[in-house]
C-alpha cells in the first residue's frame, strides 16, 4: 500500500494536470496557495462551498480535487457533481468526515506546493 503522502501528491498532480490551466497561471497559483489557510480556518465544507460560489477555473479545480478526495474517504460516489458531493458530505458519519477533513488539509498543502513549483518552473523557463 502506498503512503498517504504519495497518494495525495499524485492526486494533486493529476488535478493540476487535468485542469487545463497552464502552470504559469498566477490565479491558479494564488488560489492553490490559499488552500491550506482556508481549510484550516473554515474546514472542508465551508472551503468547498466558497470555492464553488466563486466558480473561477482555479476555484473549481481546487473544489473538485478536495471533494473527490473527501468522497473517496467517506465512501461516496465520486462521479457526482461537486455541489451534490458537498451535500452528500453533510450526511456522512462524523468519524469519516473528520478523516476526510484531515486528508483534505494534506491535499491542500500538496496542491499549494505543486502549483507553486510548477509556476516557478514556468517562470524560469520563460526567463530564458
């Protein structure tokens, strides 16, 4: 079994890769950089609701990644729309939800780290 960090790093890399937003996008970097603090201060549900309400491309990428991981942890159908997943999380057992929140916080850190690393790499490549 892979370590949790490996799983979350892979999930974060896939979310950024599949987003269709280039690594040099400052809005993507900014949103991902704010995730750890948002998750720490507001929690998973409030953070995802905020991101879905903002609905900018980086916001949706972040919300989908967090909700997908939370749904897998809470044993929900991952294929649901983000708003439906958010509603479904409200009915999850409190212990599974606590685990999902902790994993979301770790995923938020990975999204932040990888988005920043990709932005810096694109910045250096553009400076050449």
